[in-house]
């Protein structure tokens, strides 16, 4: 409900301030739209960088800088190997300055509703409402960490954290740590924590390691070939990235393999005080569990529009919500476009969103 808040009209509102929002801003600007007049980017973070401002200290990209760029302006070369999160954060900060996006921060969008009068979307924040012809939601997943609750969790008595809160291995030194998850985060956290702690790795399915030579560069090439084939309606579409495996063998993970710690157990069944317990009754003492079990898309602000499906995502045609044609989604995961949740891949989805928006805006103007 807009209530007494001031209502401002703006053609396009982008919600989020990470790489997905910035790539969208780039394509809006390229189409001749002006920041603050034709489009506004709202981010609830205090500073630039999106999720890259929050990841663990030792994180490095799994692709070199020349395969980690947003559209228009390449990421500066990182001097010592694959870029750090801080390198990416600085790049994003410089990127938004370069293109003068004037991102509004910190502005949390609390809800998006429809203007009953003409169907435009009302983007609500604490003391302002923006009325927009089109809204791009680019809020990522970082604020919605997911971890399954196991029976007995309340009695466990040890530390439980999600990877979202993991900074470095220091607090786990000398402890018995269970790392949960079969993806890159679990493998990298395990690799680091196992240098100072006794670790047990548990995964729901046996882990799928990629061949050693596959890095972000190779993954991007595979994703690109698939996206092109899909776009051209080719008879034979090459398999996607997931066919190669789930875990990229970055140097720290290869080193963990050499140390023999990269051996996964099945998922445990429940907790008992100080222990994790498997379905067959086997128990392991544990002081801490690090849940590297992923994220869900941060879409709470879209609740009033009732566009979310049973999986918690939004059904889309291109980037446009099937149920709300003024709403577009960029980033999040492959459901918004192949490799859309990567630095190098999000440009393609952002470009598609902007061309769909321009087409709709032109259509509406010419009807008026
Ligand atoms: P975010 O970066 O999360 O940005 C979303 C922004 O929206 C945030 O600033 C948030 O505060 C804001 N926001 C959220 N809700 C609201 C709201 N209601 N109102 C206003 N603002 C809001 N990708 C690669 O390309 N290479 C890699 O090597 C790589 N490694 C990764 C390693 C890890 C551990 C993780 C987690 C991801 C990695 N990724 C990698 C994936 C990907 O690049 C990131 O997930 C990326 O941060 C997604 O960008 P985004 O803009 O969609 O979301």
C-alpha cells in the first residue's frame, strides 16, 4: 500500500545493486536511457559490490579476469592469478561510477504492487514509491541462505553456521567439523577448514568432480555453445555445464584431494548431543557443522504480485514474468537465462531484458 509516501514516476526501476543490476543498467544506458530520469537502480546494501562484499576471505573466482567481465568494460587484470572477491568488489564499484548509474543506497524495496488504475507497477520502499512501466528484479540469492533442519538440531549443542557466515578457518582450529554440501562452496570450505580441523564431508549424492583442466573459462565456452544452439533452434543442442560435473578443481580443492580429505560420506540422518548420526546407527562426534547447502532466490518483495511458482522462482518467457508482463528477472540462476548468475554470463540476460522492455515501452507509447 503506497499510503502517504511520495509517488514518483519513472519508466524503469531496477531492484538490486550487484552485477545483475549493473549489467541491466549498462544495457539501459546503451539504449539511450538516462540514469535517474529514465531508470533508477535501488539497492539495500550500504556500498557497491553485491554479494561479493560478503563472501569468505580466501575466495577466488574460478575464472580469470578476462572471463569475468560485465558488458562494455573488461575487468582489470588481476596480478596474482584468479581474481579475489575484493578485486571483483572494486571492479563493480568502478563500473557503476564509470557509467554514472547513481545507484540509490541503501534503499530496501519492501514490496511491488500493481497500480489498479493503469496496471503500472508500484515499487515501495520506506518513504518513497516509484511507479514504473517496467521493473527488473535483480536481487540475487545471498540474502536467502538455505539449510535443511535435521531432527535433533536443538539438542546438538555444537555450532551450526551456513556458508553465508563463514569468513575463514580460524574459529574451527582443532575442532571436529562436518561440512555439508556437494557444490563448489562445500568443496572450497572443506579444503580450507581441513588444514586446521578434523573434517567430515557429507553430501546427499556422491560428489561429481570436474576434470582438472576445466575452469571458469571452459565452463563459459560450454554454456555459450549451448545458449547459441538453443537460440538458433539447432537440432542438436550441446550438453550444458552440469554434464561436466559440479565441482571445479581449483588449486585449494586439488590440494585437499592430495591430502586425502576429499572423501564424502552420505548425508547424516539426525543429531544427538555432540554427534551427527547416520540412518544405519553410525555416529560421529562433531563440534560444528558448516552448511554449504545453497540459496533460494530473494523474491520476498514480489509477494504481493503473486508471481512465484511452487519452486519459489517465477515462470518466465524470456526474462519476463508470464503472470506479470511488466516484471523482468535477471541473475538468480539458469532459470533466468544460461549462466545468468555469473559475472560473464549475466550480460546476455540483461541485454535480453532491456530489449524486451524497450519493445514493450515502444508498443505502449505507439498505442497511446
Ligand atoms: P547479488 O550480488 O547478491 O546482488 C543483489 C543485490 O540486491 C545486493 O546488493 C542486495 O543487497 C540487493 N537486494 C536484495 N534484496 C533487495 C531488496 N528487496 N531491495 C533492494 N535491494 C535488494 N560467479 C562467477 O562468475 N565466477 C565465480 O568464480 C563465482 N564464484 C562464486 C562463489 C560463491 C561462493 C558464490 C556464492 C557465488 C559465486 N559466483 C561466481 C556466482 C555469482 O557471480 C554471484 O552469486 C553474484 O553475486 C550474483 O549477482 P547478483 O547481482 O544477481 O546478486
